[in-house]
């Protein structure tokens, strides 16, 4: 029976070979299909989108790169055996649904094989037999539902395997046997309901693992314990409601972790503290409503944080990133309820280069919210920013940084209506409703006003306490003034000596000076019959 099957497979190949022989010596540009581009110098053939339903058989037998994307190939027939020099084969976006065992047996030099986005429903340990030089295998977007034992055993040098966007719900514990060189594995967007920990045992050098868009709910203890070299772990959209402090045991080399699009009700700070080498963290599209103080404690090496698309996030508290002084990029975007970033929430970040606060519900930002020491890119677009004097500080920073900053994204006003759609940087302080533009000047003026107010208050209190004495002094001054005017009328009658004698005692002693009194008596004695005009009648 096996002999009959071998004859059945070999007979079409023999017939094709007989047809090809007369043209083999001159195969090349002369036999290039109309919808393809053939280059005999680079030994490359690229067939554009079209209606090819079989592999061309009359191409240059020394061909090294063949790409037939977006056509209508349904199977890979025996014509593959004519192209034994291939190092690159791309048959993606076709209608392939079946591949005979040993189809690639003659492709000993093939390094990359792309079969993504076809209709392949199953593969066995004989499907890729002979691909001993294969480094990259792409089966993304097919109909695979199971991985059996040793299915890739014929490709021991494989370094990248893409099995994403299939229907895989079962993985045999020995499915990846012999893949000791595998560095990148995509299992995202399948139907797995548990982390296939047992199958990871042979993957001793795995560096990147993509497990997102499955249905795990939780990550069990020691799920990744055998992946000590893993540096990138993608768990986005894995339906995670919680993780534990033991979920990430063994991931001492992890540098990138994506936990976005899950159901986490809080930031798992204590559960992530063991990831001391983590540099990038994504936590957007979860169910927590705030980013509390020291939310990322223990992750001192973080360089980038992305928290985008969260429907419930409404507040970032002071000191949220206080434990992450090495942050260079923060992306907090498309959080429709985020209206509050407290003072000090973004302080203490001297190395921050890129800050994205796009598409939130922010109306204003407090003075000095973040440091501009290293910041070169700020994105505040699509926020309902109110352009008034409270945001003058940001306008001044933008103006001062306009020449040196690489930031090209303007801050656009949403209100008031008279400033709508205008760039904040282009507005004058007067348009923002600010009477004083210099903060130093404002501080000086405020200090002077406070001092004047204090002085006036003190003066009023003193006047109130001494009001009686002041009233007596004022009354006395007015009386002396009146008498002085009248006394000057006596200059025509009295001598200067007499007049001066009549002046009040400058020391304030009551009565009339004695000299004046004596003169008055003498004059009165010798002037009988002469009536002096009383002062009251003048």
C-alpha cells in the first residue's frame, strides 16, 4: 500500500520533470509568468496578487527566493522538488488547506517558510520533514486546533514559531520536543484555557512568549518557572482577573510585560515586585480606577509605562511614580474618565523624555506637574483643556522650549469659546486672563500688598487706642491757630516786645507770661479813660 502511495506521489513529478526538461537550460526570464517579476541576478521571483492556483514549474531551478502572496493556491504539489536551492518561501494569504507528508523534503536549504493566513487544518510530525535548516516558520491565521507530540521534530534549528490566530485548545506536553533553539513563540489568539507549562520544558533559550487573547482567568504558581531566559511576556487580553506573587516565579530575566486588556481591579504592585529587571510594563484596559502612590514600587529599572484605554481610570495620585526615577517614557492615553492628575504625580522623574497624555478628560494641569529637564516630546492633544491663567506656566514652558524641544504636537484649547481650537503656545498672557506674566513679579507684588495691608491694620489699631489723646491734640492746635491770627492784629498797637510777651507759653504752662502781665497793669494804670478793645470784639 505504501508503494502504491509512493508511486501515486512520484508519477506526477516524473511527468512534470519530462515537461520541464526541454526548457530547463533556458529557464529564467523567458519563462516568467505574466503576473510575476523574475530576477535572475538575485535569483528572486515575486508574484503579485492574482489568480495563480498552482506553483509555476518553469522557473529558474537555481531560484533562492520565491514569494506568491494573495493568490489562489490550494495545495503545494510535487513541483516543489524542482526548487532545491530555495532559502525563502512565502505562500501566505492563499487557500492552502492540505500539505502532503514530505512536501518539503527536498528543501534542505530553506531558512524561512511563511504559510500564514491560509486554511491549514492539521499538521503532523511528517509535514515539515526535511526542513533541517529552517529557522522561521509562520503558520499564523490558519485553522489548527491541536499540536501533537513531536510535531516539529524535523526542524530542530527552528528559532521562531508563529502559531497565533488559530484554534489551538490542546497542546501535547511533548509538542515542542527537540526545539532547544527556539527563541520566539507565538500562541496568542487561540482557545487555550490554561498556560501549557509542561510543553515549555524543552524551550530552554526561549526569549519571547506571546500568550495573549486566550482564556486563562489566572496564572498558576510556577507557570513559567522553566523559562529562565524569557525577557518578553505578552499576556494581554488573557481574561486575567488576578495574578499572585508566585505567578511570575522564575522570570528573573524578564524585561517586558504586557498585562493590558485584562480584568485587574487594582495595580498588582506586590505581585510584580519580584520582577526587579523589568523595563517596560503595559497595564491599560483594566478595571482599576486610580494609580496610587508608589504603584510600581520594586521596579526601579522601569523605562516605559503604558496605561491606555482604561474605562474606569479617573485619578493619578501624588507620588504615583515615586519609586521609578529611571522612567524615560510614560504613555497614559485614551482614558475617557481620567480628569485628575494630582500635584506631584509626575514629579521626581529627571530622565523623562516622552510624555503622552493624549485623549483623556484633562481640563487643566497644575503648575510644575512634571520636569522638563530631559523632556523632548509632550502630547496633550484631544483633551478638553481650559485655557486660562491656571495654565500659563505650561504656556511659558512651551514657549521657552520651542527652539530646543523636538516636540511638534501643540496643546490645543477646548475652551473658553473665544480661544477654542487655538494653540496654547501662541496665546498671550493677556488672552489667558493674566495681568502679570512673570511669576517672580507676581510674588513680589503679593508680598508688597500683604505688607501694606499689615501696616494699615496696625495704624488703624494705634489710632483707635489713642483716639482721645489725638482728639485733644487736634482741638488744641485749632484753638492756638485762631488766636494767633487775631493776635497779629495787635501789631499796630503793641510794640514787638509787648506782642511777643503776649504769646502763649511754648512749654504749654497755663496762664500769661509775667512780663506781659506787668506791662498790661502799668499801661492800664496810666491810661485812665482809655478803653481797650477786648479780644472777643475784634
